[in-house]
């Protein structure tokens, strides 16, 4: 059955959406032969979105090309963002604000006693104004108070967490990343892949592209916190619908278009897991590529678990999405330095 829309038209539709370009794209697609030799299982192709640039990159560099244009075009001069100590998004938002010439205020929630490291340290380097609040405090109310003050001083504040657009900017960025992948795998003579990653916007973006073009791409999304799976599905469908409307795509996702995998988050967002630490060491020692403890280390631990349980055949091709997150390796320096394969026996 031929697809009702072609790749070139999808790219043209995306090109109509305002953006500020800074990502180093297309990112490379690598084959991990040494990793496969060690772990076994399917052919492994890796989309290196850790190399997108913009202050250590990651999937969010693509997302914020659209987000910062959206903010700038509405005349906002200050971005206020509420996010966690570990957040990569908080860092990339800071970078986007530097590039767009916008004041950036981060309300960093949780772990208030920890010395700024990783992402939070980078936000500071990029001139972000950081307010630290405990998990018990109402961070959104705090952000509203800051916004009132910015207004009183004559500014135009934008609270990122309250806007609809950040919900879907990642889906747009990854429909485009999917177009890159489509060409890159074609050059390898591959058409059928199983996309694997730990993302709520990016991975569904790949699946959304595949569904619209009728490509034989499966997708598995690993949960990074113990959120309700049904709710996650609903959110995914809603985002894909809004994204499809904006990109003028004929179809959006159904709840079961993406497999959702639980059991690898460690019980809370940013909880360290032995399996993720093992995955980080294994990839570093076979491919000299660094994964992060909160996202890509966990999705790789889920992939390794599935390979070890015989969940793939040798003819399968997995497309592992390296979505970045590198700075958080340094926020877990003590735990990672102390870890060894036997340290958890
Ligand atoms: C490294 C990394 N991977 C994956 C994700 C999830 O991205 P999204 O749900 O926006 O696709 C994030 C977001 O915080 C991230 O920082």
C-alpha cells in the first residue's frame, strides 16, 4: 500500500514551522559491532543524538530549535523554567536562551543541598539565574511570583512549564530525525528496524514518521520514572495528534503503536540502578561512547536485558537512540567511580 504522504512533503511541512537552527545535524548513525560481539543479539545501529552540539547536545537541542523560535516570535524576553536538579532540558533551555538572547531563570527543584554539578553547573556557566527549592515547596507558585516580579520590572516572562508547545516540539524534531534515519539506513540496505529509547516525545516522533510513510519500524519506549503507563499512552497519543496537525501529517499514533517498557527506572526519576551502571561501563569499554545514568544508561540496560533473555533474533536490527544526557555522569561521579561488576554482590 502506498503512503498518502511522501518524505519530501513531510520535510517541506516541517520547514514551514519557525525555528532557529543550531543543531549539528544530521547526526551520525553508527553500527556497534564490538558491543554486539560482547553482548550478542541483533545488529545494533545507534543514532548519535548526543552529538547535536549546543552545550553537550542531546535530543533537546533539536527540540529547542522550534521552542526558542516560538518564544522569540511572541516577544517574550525572559524564560522561567521549573525543573529537577538532574534535568538536561534545564541545561538545553539555558543554552537556547543564550543563543536567542533571552534571560533565563531556572527554579531547580530537589537536591538543594548538592553542590551544582553536571547540568546545573552548566546552567550557571551559561548565566542562568538559579533558584533552588525543596521537593516540598510549591515550585510553580514560586515561578509565578518570579514572573510577577519580571512583569513589574517591565519584562515579558514566559513560563515554559505552562505552555502547550514544549509538549510537542520534540515530536517535530524527531519526525525530522526519522527522515535522517530513513536515508541513513537505506544507505546500509536496511529498511526494517526496531527503534529503542527512553523518551516520551522523541521516540514517538520516529514512530509517527514511520506510520505516516508506511515504514516497517517498531518502537519501544522505556519509562524513566514510575508514571502510570495508561496515562503515558494517552499523553503520547495527544502529543502525536497535535504534532501531526502542525506538520500536516495524515495519521497520528494509536496507544499500542509504541511498546512501553517498565521496570528499569529504579523506582524514581534519577534513581541510580546497578543495571544502568553496568550498561554505561559496557558501552564505554566496547564502543568508547558514554551513556548517562538517568536516561540512556537505563534504556541500554533494558535493551541488554532483552538481548540476554533471547528477545531478539540475529536477523533483527535495533536502532538505539542515544539521546544525550552526558553531563549527569559527573553528578554521579562518586557512585560511578565506586562501581564495579562485583560491587553489588
Ligand atoms: C538524555 C535524555 N533522553 C531522553 C529524554 C526524554 O526526552 P523526551 O521525552 O522529550 O523525548 C530526555 C529529557 O529530559 C533527556 O534529557
